C-alpha cells in the first residue's frame, strides 16, 4: 500500500475514496473500507483512504489532546490488511480546520484525487465544525460529478460500533469486549528500551516497551494475554502497571514472550492484546509472584491457542 501526503494532485485513476480519522480501524470502519475496496475492484480502480495527521483534536483542542486507539503506523498496517491501495494523509492545520465542507471536498477529493465515488459512514461529518454530513456529500457529488455511497452502522449489541465506545472499554481493561468490535486484538507497538532487569532476575525476562505514539491509549493496569510480533509471532504475557511488589513508581509496559530466546533491546515489537488475565496486585514475596507468573503464562498459552496463525 502506498502512503502519500495529500498536498497536491496525485496520479490515481478511477479512485474510490473514503475519509476519516479511522481511529481503531474497527468493524464499523472496516464495513466502509470493504465497500470502498469492492467498488474500486469493480472499476479496476484505486481504493483510497484519506486521513489526518496529527489527529484533528490535537490541533482544535491543544490543551486537551486526544488519546488514540491506533498510532499512524498501526492505522496504516490495518488499512493495508483491509485492502486499501493508498493511504492519503492530510497534514491537519488550522487552515484545514476552517475549510468549509465544499472547500474540503473540492480541494482534496476532487482536485487532488479526482474521486469517482466517495464512500462514507452513516454519521460521518466533514469540513469546518464537522458541518458536512452524508446529505451534504450527495449534493456535492451531484455538483462535482462523483457518486456517493453511504454505509449503515455496524452494530454491537443494541448500539453502533464506535471509537468512543472502544475507548471506554480499553480504559477499563475490557479487552475481550473491545476485541469483538475491533475484529482482533488491541494493537500496541513500540521499541524495546533498557529496563532494570527485574524480570530476568525472576527467571521471566521482559521487554520494556515504549509505545510509538505518546497519545496512545493504554488499558487499565493489569496482566494481559497477547500476541507479539518481532516480526515472528509469539504468545506473550504483558504487564502494565507500577509493579507494586517491588514498590515501583513509574507505569511500565512490559512483555514476556513465551519461548523466545535472544536480545530484544532496540527492536520493534508489535503487540495485540487479546484478553485480561487479572488485575495488578502486590505479592507478599518474590516466590509468590513467580508462581503467579507461571500460572499467567499457562493461561496466556490457552487463550492465544491457534490464534497465532491469524494476524
């Protein structure tokens, strides 16, 4: 998949376009993307997703920046896996923020991408103050000569799947419920930084992971079963918290890769959190903690099971 900055006309043909922040690339987003890809293939054209960097809220409300479900790299990878041919990234600025819906569409979708079809979710807003809606896009399509397709909501229970619902679940550590709306594990990617070696002393070496995006939403403190890719896949136990048994103060994200041998320092790791094993708690002594770590590893193996064969 190509990734291009959308600041000029791009050479793409028969473009079928969708636009949005796509935070999480959840099942609601994927329904829109599936429609884009299907229409693009039928036209022998290009499936294009237009997104923004940074997240618009970081510019609109700099004193209250957003937490995000996916970093740009995680978003790019998930959109590629869904079949998108090109990710077109608009650098979001104050100038972009004040564009009217008509100006946004005429500049980015018509002039820069020559869109033949625009696909939107049922509740999509665009342009200044999100004042444009699907009816606005239909009117602009009639004016500029492109077709418009609107995708209905994807439901989870009695409510539509949404990024805001996912943020609430992730904050509470309810990864199993979030996974159903994500269509897979919750992604967290980062680079391994040196730690204090505490895990190695206990016989369970851990990778101290620094997330790529400082705005990345991390779940509630606790222990999680995960898939880890380095890039080879491994089952993993992930601990997020302050390590109260050792009177820790800093919140750390640490992963113990089951059956891995080697040095991970400075390497990139992509995690997919699959389920929460337990909350973080203080143990009376290191031996009790070691016994629990062993149990966590066994449970993680059971939960991950054959899922390592599917990313």
